């Protein structure tokens, strides 16, 4: 097997190596085994296309309005409202920024607390520690899912009564570790039960990894910093990073090329697909492509127009705009005559065996594909994250659910 991950917009600089490594660890733990990967050394390719797009000619001069004459009253109602909101949060939970963020989150949802811990683990530097942290979070989410029936029975302190006995985040980690080991013993004692998670043994019998404790400190320090600078953090309309969201879409469309000659982004991602296809063929394993946000649009453009000869066993698009792009007829292969009374949807890609499209219900940049494309399998996921667009691939629950659906096969 080989896996290709194609990133989304806003990634002009080099991708953070630790973020890439953490994402790859989740792929190796969950998605790749579920898709039929037999080799732990199967390659994962991450073509970085953002650096190929042009830089702003005036160095983002269009973003800044400091010193420009005001059209009306200079007062800011928004800043005052945000200040009141921050004050209200501190007044209600003044101890949250004092090493109790995970405990506070867990009392509402244990899953939410584990998701926060997993997202903060991006700073882990060493492969063994990173994999241990991923395994610990994966086991914690499996415990939550098995105990609560994926949240249907309940959650938080009303369901997990032991949370009421924990005061600080460091104690929360130790107690969670105890509960996981107790659950392990419970599973072993009742080994005949059919609902025991198959993936349990793959997670390993790990205790709380050292990086998890460091992540707790980072989480609480970040919250304290956010509360202290909350108004300033949201008072500006755009930053260079947010402006890149528009620039990357326009830059790709302007330079993607045509039949005679493809553009640099298409060439880079296309080469990664070729390399991965060669590795997959050599090992006899499937080829998997995971594309996030704008990466999904690029991959669809390549598979439908530039490189229809590349065969993909599993395509997973996450938080993408593929459905919207086709509705606006922005793809090179888009046919203005579809839909019609004769053709209700865009025909399925003949070179893709299975296509899963995941949409977070809170993500404003994620769109359905199944209503537009034949063969696209839409799945809804609720991360519960404040900024859901970037939360998919750091979420243990996302990887758990995706792997399970992939292993189950397509549903009619």
C-alpha cells in the first residue's frame, strides 16, 4: 500500500514536520490497516503544493488600513462585545486557566477532553513518543465509544462518575490511565463479548506517555494567553494567513494548465500519485489518497482531467469544496450540460474504486459531494471543535470512525 495526503489552502511555507509526523502516525494506526495495508513501512507521500503558487506583489499591502481616514464613528462595538464575552468566561470558570482545562472539558464530554489532548500533541518530537501518545489517545477514545455506545448512552461527569473525583488535569491523566487499564481487564474477563473493539490490541498496552503531560501544560498555557489577549486576537478582519485562503484558490485555478501542458501544482501532485501507485503495485497493496480542503479540488481535477490513467482504490476527501466547485463548473472536466433530465449527477470517476467525502457539520468550508457526483459517499462528522476546518486529521474519533467505515466497506 501507499498513501498520498494532499493538503489544503493556506500552506505556502514548509509544513511543520511534527504536524506531518503526527498525521502520518494516525494514518498508520487507523486508516491504513483498515484499508488493507500489510506493511508497517508502506510509504506516505505529502506533496507540498502551496509553495509553488506566486507570492503577493505588494507584500500584503492591501490588508492594512492603519492611518486611513474613518468613514464614520471610530468606536468599535465588536471589540466591546468580545471583551464582555471574555470577562464572562473568566467569571464563570476562573480556574480553567489554572491547570483544569481538560477536567472542565471532560465533565461535559470525555471525548472532547481527549480530542484536546490529541490536538496538543503536535509538538511531540520523537517518533516513539509520538506513536505512544497517538496510541494512548486512540485507546481513550475506544474506551469512551465502548462505554457510551458512541455517546448515545451519555457522556461527561453524569456518565463517568469518576470525573467528579478529579481536580486537576495531571490527576485526570493518571485517573484516565487507571480507568483504561480497568477496562482492559474487564474486556479480558469477558472475552466472549462481540462488541469488544477489534482494534484494541493494535493500540498497545501503553500508560500515560510523557508528551501527554507536557501537552496538558501547553493547553492550559495557551488558554491563559488567549483569555489575556482575547480582544486583540479577533479584532482584525484578515491576516496574511487568512488572505491566503482566497489567494491559493485563485492561484491554482489560474495556473493549473490544460491538455497540452499542466501547471506546476498538477505536476507535483501527479508525480506523488505516480510514485505511490508504483509502490502500491510493487507490494500488491491498495493505493489510498486523503485530500483536505482545496487538496480535494486539486485531486479531483487531476483524476478527472489531467491524469485519468491513475487508479485509486480509496479516495477520502475531508472538509472539501468539490461539490461546490462542480456546481459552479470550475473543474477542467466540468460539463455545463450536467445535470439534465437524462443525467442527474456527474458520472462516477472510473479510475476511483471508492470515494468517501467527510463533512463536519460545523465546518463552513465543507460541502457534500454525493448529491452532485455519482459514486461519492457522504459521511457527516461532528468534531465539536471551535475551528472545525482544521480539526479532522488531529481528531482520534475521526480516525476511529473513518477506519471502521473503511473496514466495513461501502453501504448501499
